[in-house]
């Protein structure tokens, strides 16, 4: 089971799950991933081994075999 965590500055946190062996679920998660990265609000995606954020890897393509993917907007100061 894969988890796509989306942190949106306007809408908060949401999670999409997919089973890598279910083609339709993978397509839906990939579609959402691409939507979020192409949004006018800049976002970054990171692949994280479940429970180990210390070894995250920035990605630009959806990985259906990833355990967890985080899509976040960069922090801005002010």
C-alpha cells in the first residue's frame, strides 16, 4: 500500500492511498500527484521510506512502488 500525503496551504492535509497492484488506483494517485506538482502554488515531492524521513529523496515523477510520498509547498518567510 502506498500513501500520497498532500500538504496544501489552503486546504490542509489530505492522503491518497493506492495498491501498487491495482492499475486504476495507481493511475488515480499518479494523476493527483501530477496535478499537485503542476499547480500554480509551487510544490515539491519527496519519496520517504515508511517511518524514516531522515532518508527522503526528492522526486519529480510518481513512483507507484514508493511506500510514502509527501507533496509540500515550501515555507515562505515574512
